[in-house]
């Protein structure tokens, strides 16, 4: 089975993430969307909430599974017999960082990284930017699935 992992924090999942997930789902027999746990990163939603939101918005693809992982991504790949990592690239600056990570991951375990360019309408989209705009009352309704936007607005209201 051809399997790939699409790692990220997904805090929250955006339409840009879903674009990459959907495109990867057409290329691989199984795509694992892995919520990576980074203790140094301050998140708005906890890991379980992010997984729940991802399961909800990826239900349209039968070959997409949601999981989480704390540690090296290549260890997750090794433990789950995954040979490919999918990464979305928005700009050249993403490529510089992701290329180093891809080369390190390949050196450690031989896992390959496939870069998918963001669709033009999502090339500027980042979860952190969405959260910042929403925090100041900006309209993010076209950037997220509606159920995710509702949860984001609710969480922001709770934290004010």
C-alpha cells in the first residue's frame, strides 16, 4: 500500500490544508494526517480537539486517517511503514526550511518528502495568520471550513 503522512499542527485546519490533503488523497492509497505535538508551541486547540476537527473535515476521503505524534516524524514513519512525507509549500521561504528537513529525514531513515505547491488561492494562508485576523475581528469565513470557523470564533470568545 502506498502511504504518506501529512504532518502539521493544524491549529486550526484551513482550506489550504484541505487542498493539500485532498490532492494527496488522490495520489496515495492512504494519507495519514498527523497532528504533531510540539510542547514549545502555544496552541489554541488541544491535540484531541485538532484531531476531532480534522476527522470531521476529512470524512469525505475514505483513504484519509488522522493521528497524532510526539517525537521525530521519521520515527512515526518507521513505526507505521510510511515511505513518504507530504509537505505543502506556499512560498520560496517555505522551501528553504522544508528542504533541510527533507534532507535530514532522508538521511536518518530514507523516507522521501514530496513537496506540493499551494494552490494560488491559498498561497498566503497560515493558521497563525488566520488566528491573528480572527482575534481582531477580521472575516476568516472563506479561509476555513464553516464548522472550524465557528469553533475558532467560540474559542476566541472564551479566551477574551
